[in-house]
């Protein structure tokens, strides 16, 4: 099944002369497939290069206008897959777009590599960033009936949305794929940063985070359990965020001294990856972590929906020291929206302290019965 990706139209529209379009996301999320599809459909003469190819790296290593004019003669669109593998890629791209008239550039990266930091020179005004996530429910709406969406609900919580999963037929195949994905690709990205070699510690950290969805994470406590320093834990979490394995959510406060703001919560970007990390793909009826899975799934899908809709609200959790809390807050254009996530419960009250402090805020309970509108369904 060929699933049309929500970012495709915007990406095509952004292919302007003198601009670098950067498509980022985890490995195996479909970046290469998408840029190949775009390359076939746009009306530009193009050159496609693989950034991890040593010959490509040597081809671009001579950082001169004459070299790039020779390589790009007659080319309207330059595509570089896995561009973060090319040394000083930022300087190369800056030179190309500044001195090759009419050139359009599309590059992909398997991490949130910062072209400015890597190049030492700004690409401000020259670049657009686009994010490609695992398949979103909103991308499946064109291919599934409402009944099918409900039928696949548990499967989405167990296996997530990596594109290749949709070509696999049995649960056993999907489990094996996700375990290999974590081992061979996602951990490869985190370990590629700054010479990190402690694979076991990173795995153990991910397992601890997996069971703390919806709970604040103490760096000191994680450090004690892992026998790592607080700074090392923070470094690993930061890197796991940059390679799109985890997402950080901070606490919200405006008025109350008793509101918790100095700690953060961490969520997996994909439920299938989360389940592979804890090695548990049992049916929901046999599990005790359905609440954590549900919260992870809703936040992941909500972020996809908002991003593809080109909306950028700030998002938070809210909690007081006396344990009043709300799972998810969004602040956008002066409007504060609060959401509580429950798998089956159909009733929830807005906490009194929150209602008193933020009377203008809206409050909504999101359950397995009404969640589709929340995630763009």
C-alpha cells in the first residue's frame, strides 16, 4: 500500500531556487522513499547523491565554486540522502546555494543535525526544515474506513507506525522488525554522537524511561540506578531527543507557587519502539501499562497532526505538589487548552486548582471512544 505522506505537498512547494530543504527523521521512517518519489514527480533535472557513500564524500570534499559548477552543470535540483554523513556539509551547501544560480537543494538526515553548528556558518534565510514521522493516523484516513480504524486501534498501540510494518502480515514479523530497528538503526544514531560506546547504559536508560510515561523524571535518580553521573544522563537524553527516539515535555506554570515546573516528562516518539525496548508485545488485555501506552500514542499522534497542519503550539504537562495534575496542555495564540488522557474511563474533572488559576482554559477528556478528532482523524 502506497501511503501518501502529509509533508509531501509542502516539501514540493518549498523547492525554491537558492534554498536548502532539510528533511529529518529517524532511520527507516521513509525519507529515502519520499525523496525518490518527489524526484520522479517534480519537473526539474536532478542529481541524487548518497551521503554515506565515500565516493560522494570525496566528490564534494573540494570546497570550491568551480568544483560545484562542474558537478551541477545543467542540474536544477540537488538531492543528498543522509547528508549528515558528509563532513562540513553546511559549508558545502552554503557555497552551492550562494554561487550556483537557480539550484534547488533537498537533503535528508536521520537526526536533527544542525547545519549551522556543523558548518560554522549560518544558513539563516537559506533553509527550510521539514520533519517526517512514522506513519500518522491522519495519513491512513484515506485508506481505512472508520470501522477499520477501530479494528486496528490495538495494533497501532502495540506496533506503532513505521512504514515497513504495513508490508508485514504477522505479529511475529512485526516484533522482529521492531527489535532489529532498535538495535541496528536507532541505537546506531545515538552511538554515532561524540564517540558514545556504552550501548548497555543507553538501553537501560530507555527501559527506565519507557515505564515512566506520564511521570516526572529525576536525573539524580536515573543516575543512581544506572551508575552514571547526572550530567551523563542528561547528555544521553538530549541525544535521544535529537535522533527522534524520545520527546521532552516540561511543566507549565504562571500563577501558583505550588506548581511543579523544574522537572520534565519524557515520551517515546513511537509506541512500537517503546514496546521493543521493554520487549513486550502482549495484547492490551494482558498488560498493566496500557495507560502509559495510550498516553504515549496520543501525544505522538497529536504532535504529528499539529506539525503537518503547520501549527506550533507550546506543550506542557501540569501538576501541583499536592498531586493535582493534567496530562497535556497546549498554548497557542493566547489560548490555553488542557487535555486528560484515559483509556476507558468516560469521566474526569478538571482539577480545582487549575480551574481557579486558569479560568479561561478549556478542558477535554480524551478516551479510546473519542480520540480521533484529537489526532486529526
